[in-house]
C-alpha cells in the first residue's frame, strides 16, 4: 500500500497540485460524494435519448458509464518564472477517484477527488514539496461530460473547467488572481462570499496555499493558483476510458515566501506542444472504492519518482515524457 507523505508542483501544472511522498506519491482522503452542483456551464452533450426519462433508462448511454472510476491524468508543461533558473520542463502525474452521475439530459456530471501526484522535473536542481494539509483541503473538481451513443468507442468529452486555490473568485475562469495586497494576512477562510481576495485554504495561518521548494533553494511559498483543462476521449467499453487533456492553462501569484529567492511574482506554465504527453486514462472501480484502490492500479514507487510502467497495471504512466520522442 502506498503510504502517506508529501510532494507536488510549486506551479500548478494543470491539475497537478497535491501531496505526495517526498519524490513519490501520496494517498489523500477517501472520496466522499459531492452532490452539490453550482456549475452554471451551459454547454451540454447532445441528448442521445429522446425519451422523457431521468437519464437512467436502459437506452440512455450515460447509464452504462455512470459509477466510480479511477483516473490517471498525465500532463507535461514548461514551468516558467523560476528564480535564476528561468523555465524548466515538468511532467505531472495525477491520480483521481471519480464519481460519474447521469445529469438527466443525456450527459454526466463527474466529481474528481485528487488522490496522489508524482512530479517528474527534467532536472533535479529544485524539488517542490507540499505539506499534507494541502491535499486535504483540495475540493473535488466537477465536470460536465458529453457522451456519444453508448456503443464501442463512444465519445467522452468534458467542458473546460477552471479551478482556483487560495483565493475567493466569483468567476474562476476570468477573474484575476489576487496579489499580496489582497488578503495577504491569511486570516480569512475560503468559505466566505467571493470578493476577489486571497484566503487561507490549507488553514496554516498563511495566505493562499503553502508549498516548499527544496534543493538549490529551501523556502516556503504562499501563493494563489488557477488551472484549466478539458478531457477529450472515448469510452473503449463500459470499463475503460482514455483520451487527451486539452485547453490547458496554469498560473500562480506568489503572495509571500520565507526567502527573497522565491519571490517570483506571477508565473505561468506553457503546455508541452506534443499532444500525446497530455493524456488521461480511466478504469472502472467498485462502487465503494477509495483512493487506495486507485493507487493499487499503479506500479509507481512510494519513495522515488519512478513507475514500473507495467502494462498489466491500467493506471501506470506510459513512460518518462522527456526520455521519449513525441510520437
């Protein structure tokens, strides 16, 4: 079983901020269903079911794809704005526990609970680390999924969603991230009404979300983050889904740090131009599955940033993005 410890990306590489084992991966909290839906996204999938049912009838393709899933989301970015070092390529491997529910209109709503992350930088000069409290305070991410007719290789396409951490924004997609002068005292929580200010989401008494940078630098960084992504894939059958991660965007604003070397201000991450390095894989899990069941489907080492790449394990990464040429 993969033990709990801590490590992650300083800059959100599209969904990649969570905790892991120093250089390995970490389990988060067991998933609890998130039944609230405050997403006002109007994009929905074509309704392939003409009946006036609630979305769970046998002829509704969402019925066969609803349930509990384990997901690997693997993205590679060029992380910019690093002090002295400039930019550096980073591969971020993220594991989720996903609950998919029919929306009653021919589509699905998914709730993604982050379970673990494994960060693979091209160089090991610096290594970002996150405290365990970080992953415990990351809320499930909700997506709306459009599906095809339910046959073999039916479409599985989500809306583009943006998530903000460490700030109270009314519109996560367009509102600017707050700077050091907006809530930098860290006193306010993130459950207050949206006002554009920073907030102490990980409840450590500092604004935003706190990460650490070790190696060439050793400092704590308090920052707000935003990342956006879309899933575009196919359901190979009722038990396996895969595809590409598109529409990637990631940025952070440093609110403060324990060292002037880590005061980088605003930084962004640029997606790797090789589309094959931005992908996701999903496999069906039992209805009562937890994060530990997701992590059991990977051969990744608990103490090192390495995976066995065992094809028999469905949520193993495909390989080191920086060692393999783009297909």
